[in-house]
């Protein structure tokens, strides 16, 4: 990835990630080796797939949160990467931040029956469905276009995707991993609270692991 996650994001990842048992003296089961990827349908591993979001807060700092428990599918054939398809669902209601007060604010109902400041008490899941893939020349990168539905609004977005690794995971399933990033404007999705004190632009970093079915 072009940018290193802030320490706050790394701390949050440590909180939401499932414990991993690491074999002593061995090597990680995954490696950045494209030859390990086999054609088929893969399911997102919800314990190790997350969307990290980042906004500017008052011009003083970057603030980070996470959407976890992502589910969905990836259909991929290394011989025809342009035909790959991804369809994932992000449970907005499970948003995590470093502040219990802010998390509550993101999910609280609108005052006196009015419109919520952010997502509201029972937000619909967000969803990304790809519409096209343009692989890079080396096969390690791709631009994935698709439709993002958030807060009941659907807009086209393009993800810059990097292949992270592949191999057989701890549960004996073939696994592939990717990182991706994009930037959206939250006002495009009807979430305008606090602009410009809290930035309209939201940087998204996706860390995804998919297990072969």
C-alpha cells in the first residue's frame, strides 16, 4: 500500500482481529506468490476482513475507525483476471472507533425523531458489487470498479487493489488476501454532519482475506 496505517488503526485492528496461533520456528502460510492462486469461488473471512476509514478532524488530526465482520464472495481465475467479480457486505451497525462516545454518536437515532447525525440506530448494511476489473501489467495490482451502497445511496467507486498473498490457511483452506484503497465523499451518501470541521473526504483502506469454497 502507498500509505502506512496510523497507530490508532493498528490498535483497533488488534482489538477486532481474532487470535491467531503462530507456529514456532515456521513461516507464514501465505506469501506474495501469484502462482498459489487457483480459480474458483472464495468467501470473505469475516474475522480477518475489514474496512478502515479515516477522516480529518478539525484540521488537527486524522481520526480512524473500522467496519468489521465483512462477508461476501470473490470469483477469480488467474488466467482471466479481468473477469473477476467481488460482492461484499459491510455491517455498518458494527462500526468500531477508539471512543465509546463517538461510536454511540455514529449509531444514535435522530434527536426528537429527526434525521440521525450519521448512520442512526439501525443502519442498513453497506454493499460493494464490482462491475469491472482492469489488471495491472504485472498481475499484482488492479483497478476494480463497482457500485458502493451506503446509507441507502448507491454511487460508483474505483478501488486500487494490491495482491497481498496466497496459500493454505490455518484451517486448511486455500486463502487469498488483498489490500485496497479509495476515497469517497460522505456527503454523496447523505452523511453531511460536521462538514467542514470533519472532512467530507473519507479515505478507505480495505484488508481482505478470502477462503476457497
